[in-house]
C-alpha cells in the first residue's frame, strides 16, 4: 500500500485518532506554489478597482458594438473597423450574464490577460520551468499587460492567441503531439477572429524558422532539437482545419445571419492599408531614425526605423528590454527553441517599427518573447555562477528587483495616474471629469427610473464613450458640428466650450452650467442641466439662461 492509498480498515488509537496516521508518514500533495502565487498576483493587479478609470474611447466603441448585438441579434462585421468579431461577442455574453457595467465590459480582457500569464507558465517544457516562471512573473506585473488588460480592447485576446500559436509550434517541434496541432490551429483561428494584424505574426513565425535554419549554418544550436516524429493523424489535421474554418465563418457571418461579413476577411486589408500605412495621426515621428522606402504594385511605403517600442520598454518594461539585449547572446550557440523565439520576437518588433501606425497597446503582442529571454538569461547566469553561492544569488536578486520595480510602476499607473496624459500608456484616454456630465444623470435615474426618458442634446466633435455610458437613456440626440438643433431645449445639453455662447444665447429656460473635459486631445466642454429637473442634485451650481433662479 502506498502513502496515497486509503486502508480498508482504520482502527482508532488509544487517544481516539486513527492509528494509520501514526504509523504511516503523511506526504502532502505538492502544489505548484510559485505558479499559484504568480497567478494570484496577476489577478489582484487586474481585478482590483476594475471600474476605477472611466471608459476609454475604444471601450465605448466596443461596448456600443456589443449593444448592437442585443438589438440586431448578431454583430454586423464592418471591415473598416479593422478588428475581428470575437471580442464583441465576448463582451455581449459578459453583459448578458452580469449586466451593463464598466467592470463587466472589461471582464473578457481581464480573463484573457490572466490566461496569457498561465500560458507563459506552460512554456516551461521548452525554455525551462524556472525561466518560464521569471517570464510569467514579469508579465503578471508588466505595466502594459496590466494597464491594457483593464481596457475592453482586443489586445489581451490577441496576446493569448499569439502565445497559443507559439506553444503549438514548439510542441509540434519537440513532441509532435495532437495537443500541439490543435493548439496551433486554435491559435491561428483565434488571431484571425481577433485582429487583422494576425498576418504580421504568422509571417514572423514562418520567417523565423527560415532565419533559424540559415543561422544554424553559421552557429549551430546547442541542442539543435530536430523535428520530433509526429503522432497526430490526417484525421486530426482535418478536424483542426474544419473547426477553425467553421469558427471563422460562424463569427464573421454574424452567426450565419450576415453572410456579407465573411467578405470582410479580405476587404479589411484595403482599409487597413490606408490606416496602417497612411497618415492617421498615430505616427510617432519623434522616434524616427534612418529612412527606409518600400515599393510595390501601385504603392510606395516611406517610413523610418522607429524606436518607439524600445522607448516604451525603457520607460516601463525593463525585463522585456533586458530580453531584447539578450537576443545578442543567442547569436552564439544556444538552445534552438529559445533562438526561434528570439528571432520571431525581433522580427515582430522590426515589423511593427516599420509600420507607421502606432498605438501603445500594440506593445502587448511584442513583449512576451523577450520576457522568456529575460528569464532564460537569469537562469543561465545562475548556472554559470553556481560555484560561488554569493555570486549565484546576484542574478535572481537583480531580476526580482527589476520585477518589483515593474510592479511599482504598474500600481502607480493603474491606480493613481490612470488618466494622466503625461503617461505614454494613457493614450486617447477619457478624462475623469466626464463624470461631471454623467454623474447627475445616473444619480437622478437611480432615484427615479423614469429619468431614463430625459431628453438630451449632445453637440460634440467626438462622443465616445458617451453612447455606451448613456445607452440606457432612450431620448438622446447626437449632432455633428455642422448640423445643430434648431432649439436648445433638452433636459441636458453638452457642447465644446468654444460653442458655449451660441448655446446659452438660445436656451429657453434656466440651466445649471458645468465645465468638463472629455479627453486631453479635445477642448474643454460645457454641460447644461435644466434647473427644474436637476434642482435636488445641483442646487447651488452656477445658472445660465433666461429668468435665472
């Protein structure tokens, strides 16, 4: 009988306890405590005060799209939106189950980010368990991974599927299992369902293999790790392709209710060519260096080698930046799979540097290979210095200090400076002052649900995330800057401050007046609340309009 078996008869000892526990030593089950603690830390940083910062512009857009699923019965994919449908359906399901709330809006991204940290730990079979733990710990506290996990955008889901694709490639390479095949198929399918930039990552995965084989001729890997014998069958391959194609068609066709959406799989690239390669206002020209020029059929891409991503790493992501430097170490003999990740990571970094369109959340899909290189470097230094116990303790101490610094920056960014435009990660972020507009409306509706029938006139150059935040108010009118209402008579109104005099001149009743900022890139705005409607909430605020009281 082993220590894990239960005896058929367990007599009591004289003190009343089972004699079995006095005669057989108890061997507790081993729990992977380092991994559990890493995941717990990741969860705390991602879930704490999840609704603290106001919805971002893109969150408002994505939430509005999810609301349209409720109204239309499906998501009508628009190729000019550039992003796949999967995130919209995830948000839709979350809101149906848990209600419309900012924390619920962000829940799918948070869960995806936690899954990404767990997947990092699963790479231990390729890079070593300790190296994977260092990498996962760095991702758990990464300012970028935490900050954008707390946004309802596609990037955390894309990160999960890129990781799953990489895991499938390495698993097929090393072990040739069915699990590797289905992971690869699932990762590719998920990337296609998530974001149009999947072709960049697939291209980098393919090119990295060719570059690795070429470099093998110059500096052989140690170990080389030849391709394993594959244990999956043609049937397995057929099922993986079938399920992937079915999922893509299912979601892009609006659950078979909008077959026109399937055409968006290729139509999106005409629009993306203008956005990704054209002038959009998201170019980071201040980070440009050497000039490059590419020619194709009917197009010319003029760009510069751009160090924007490295600058962000220097500001926030030191473990990843150390991983970038560790790429040079791998020019000399090193494990083949680690080299493959380094070549892929460097290729993706260069590709995203060449593309003019740059928003900081794109960094999520670029960081992870360098975190593995960071962990592998720490472990290699420990092994090299193991003869001297004092020296061998230096690499883990410095690595821990580096991760602790990332955690401090992450906490500062996510819980204090989450709307500070001086932080590069805070990009097109809604100001906390938006609550000066929304709080009176939501407070009045909480007191009296009939307030959801209030009339509102919003005359702003940019509205989001207001259409999602105020979606429960059924009588709102949104006007463009060149088409305003003939009368200003809503229960509440909003306009840019430069247009305030025009609005106040046309008011037909007294209104409370509040100045607020929607976002940093937009001029200050003014909100007006009808005195007769909001007196119980705003008495004492400045009043404008005829017969001011």
